[in-house]
């Protein structure tokens, strides 16, 4: 095809993609081209603006490394991550809601089978005792794998600090539920924090006058064969940023009660000389088969 113009170019690109053997890949690529071309026509984008966009995406890629996921953060802050999560996990009311994974999850931590582990790694903060239970509709879920990770009292994840390595992890752990579906650990009370603002996403947030703040939360990812894997947060009730989360992750059912206690005996039997907090929370899993029916 010759003399392609700004309209017929879409038809021609779609035609050249039409022999893609994988039907799902063909569907996605053709839809992407249709939307991208229409976006360019709708906005009347200029060559300089197009080049600026290319530079921005290049910089976003160059900001990524083994532990920094700027593209995930870009997707999160544009609402795409939560959109994808929501349309793939339409949940029944009694099941814990799914939220975004976020850019700070680390795979491959050593698994801890015991209860009550101190995951703070000595970092300062107000003591927090997590006593949680993983349940299905017919009872507790034993031997589930629970990943827990959170920011420190300064709002930073361990991977954001220089010199991080997996064997020097702080405020994250991989735990296993006991026969009653319970898991517990000691940590610190999470604080609200700004998303990383020193990269391309920060430029976008400043240019659009958006708040970078996330309400205080702890991340949990729970897996057990036969159940839809659960990725969720437990936000701190009363946080001032619950209505304006920079990555759109807050669900009403994901707000937890972090109860403040006077100095005294903690849930793990130790005596704590300062006020401490207890998060007693129940996570409810959905059988994998029901999750498929709910989404389709
Ligand atoms: Fe987080």
C-alpha cells in the first residue's frame, strides 16, 4: 500500500498484524494500535510532543533496575494497575478484596514457619503485633504462604536504602499459617509515605500537581493451592490519605483496626515498656474455581 495517510495508516498496520498466529497477541496488538493511533489523532500530538513522550518512556526504563520498578509505579499512578486488578478479581462480599502489588515486593525470602517472628530488623518505630488468620468459607486455611512487607517509620522500604541485599531485609518476611490458619509477627506501626519522587513518575506527579502520598498500610500476599492468590493491603483506619491514595489502592474492606494498647503484656507474651499496637485481622480467600467463574 502506497500514499498512506493519517487515516489509512491504521488500516494498513492492522492488516499487517492480521497474520499473527497467536489470536490473543493479535487481539491485543491490534487494539493497542487502534487506541494509540486514535490517541494521536484526538490530541493532534506534535512531533516534539511525540519525541518528548519517547524520551520520558526511555528515562522510565533507564530508572528501573533489579529492585526499582519505575514502570510499575507509572502504571500504578495512572490507575492502570488497579484497573487490571479490579477487572480480574471481581470478588464476593465475604472475600478479602484484591489490590495492587506495588513496586516493592521481593520474591525469594527465606520462609519462616514459626510464629511471632520480629520482622522489624531493629528499625525504630512504634511496636506493632500482627495476629492474623487466613480463612476460607469452610474453615481455616493451614499451611498458606504469607508474604508481608511494609515501609519503615520514615516511609522507605528496605530496598530503597543503599546497600540492600535479600539477606539484610527489614520489614518483610515470608510466613506460613499454622493448623488454625493463624500467623503472627512483631513489626512497627506503618506510616503514610510519598511514592518515590526522584524519577520520571515524580516529574509527572509534580507537573500535574498531584499528591504523592499513600495512606499508611502493610502489604500482604497469600497463596495456597486451590485458592485464588490474594494480594492486598491492610490500611490504617483514620489515616488522612485514605481518600486520596496516589495509586488508587484503598478498598473499604482493606482498612484494618490497629488498636493502641498501654504498656504491658503484648500478644506474644512479652512485656513492652511503651505503648504498642495490635492488628488482629482476618483474611478471607476465594476458592480458585469460584474466582474464575466470578471473573468470566
Ligand atoms: Fe506500600
